[in-house]
C-alpha cells in the first residue's frame, strides 16, 4: 500500500457527497471510484468530483484491485451487507452510523472483521468534533472534578431520506438515526453502560408529529455506568430551526456545555434570506447563526484523516471507532427500544 490511499465511495447521494468533500481535504487521499445503481446520480457525482471510474453494482467496485478502502454511504439496511462483502474482498471499511439495523447483522460484521483482519472504522464523527475533543481534554486534566452526569442530544425536523420512514430500511426512528451520536460519544468516554432505560414515542399514529414514520419521532435513554455515573441521550425529529446538537457534562466542581451546531461566532440578519445557514434549517430570514465549516466542527474531516493514518500504520485507532465499538453502540440502541417496549430496565453487563 502506497502513501496515496485509494478510496471507493459506495453511494452517490447526500452522505457520499459530504464524505468526498471531506476526503478531498485529507492529503494523500484519492477517490478513484464510485458505485451507485442510480445512473443519473452516479454520472453527476463523477462529473462533480472528477472521479475516474463509476460502477452500477457495488460488487464491481469491490473487484477493482486499485480500491483499497471502501467508504459506505448507503441507507442503513445496506450497511452490514456491504461491509461484510467489502472485508471479504480484502478492503478496509469506513461506514457511517448506524453500525447495522439488527444485532444479528452487527454480529456478522464483527465476525467478518476478526476473520479477515481488515480494518473497520465505525465513523462516529462526534468523537472527532473539536469542541468535544477539547471537552475531553478538560475532563482528563480534572477541570470539572469528577464527572457525574452527561447529557447529549441530536435533533432536527423530520428526515430528508425516504428510507427513514420504514423500519425494515432504517431499523428504528430518531434514536437509531440521531441519538446514536451522543450514545457513540459517551461510549467513547465511558464504555458500555450497566443498565439502560428507554422511552420513545409510539411510531406511526402514536408519534408526536410525524405519523408517516413507522419508527419513533422522539426517543430518549437513561444510561447508568459504573460508580453511578448517569447519562441521558435524546434524538428527535420534532425540532424546528435546523439541526441542534449539544453535549453537557456536569462534574463535582464544574460544568462543560458544547453547542455543536449553533456555536458559530457569526451572526447574520437578512431580509431576503440566503443560501445556507446550518443543516436542515427551514429558512435563512431574520437573524441566523450560519455555520463556518460544519464538516470540521462536527468532526468529519479529522475523522477521515485519522482513519487514513490508521490504515497507513501511522497511529493507533482511537477508542470508539472499531467494529466492536459499533456493535456495543448498537446494543445500547437495542436496549433503549426493548426497555420502551417491555417497560423495564435492561441489564447490559
């Protein structure tokens, strides 16, 4: 493997686009191929990013000897299938959340990674978000004393993905799509909780707003770790005004609050509105806080740079990004759902 990492993108839609934008900021990364069954999307993607090769079947991309790393940017239900096939083809894997849509599929990914020895990178971007990296450093140096209580949320209004509406495609609702981020970050910091309590809206006609979604449009979990440390995680599709991500950490002698989406130092007032403020914002009239570089502030750029360095043997893979870590995050999500359905606390240890 040379110093230039050759990457194949599978999926030429929303996630594929911002992943390529981020890869292009990582020196020594070369997007050599893209696969997507949608011919129009694939051709436009290739033209936009000047990608040499395009495939209508991801298996053909996996057969490409030039491709060393596969970046999976597909709907949730395809994550396990493609990850397993990619590692069996000898490719390293980067995959967006969620890890899989079922524990059975998650098991297959872990087993395949162990068997093949290929590297698997569970792409939880919050682990690399600069604000949260700094927060972790402050905790490590004792800046807020002993951490006691963690709180994290990702929310926005609905979903742009047609696959988010049916559980067979997405595995759930706002918990597996959005709360997965604070769950993954807290797993990075604290490991797997001892117990989980979950509460969700009922899905369909029992949802708070989005009755066309089979999965929940609001959900939360209470996670209890060793020594009584508590964490509350939330994901919801009912928040207007664009994506809203935050983390709060309460210690014995201090507090940290991180606003990942509305923490911009830039304020704009516009009578006419303008192109873009923050992901999933409804409009840009009046006062807004436009993001400066969302891909950096949410951790995507540093995440992919880290994965490249790991593949080239320049550094060790950070805790929270392995196949086993992805599986543990999926176990927590599953426990939230089971707790909600069964009305009881779920033991994980």
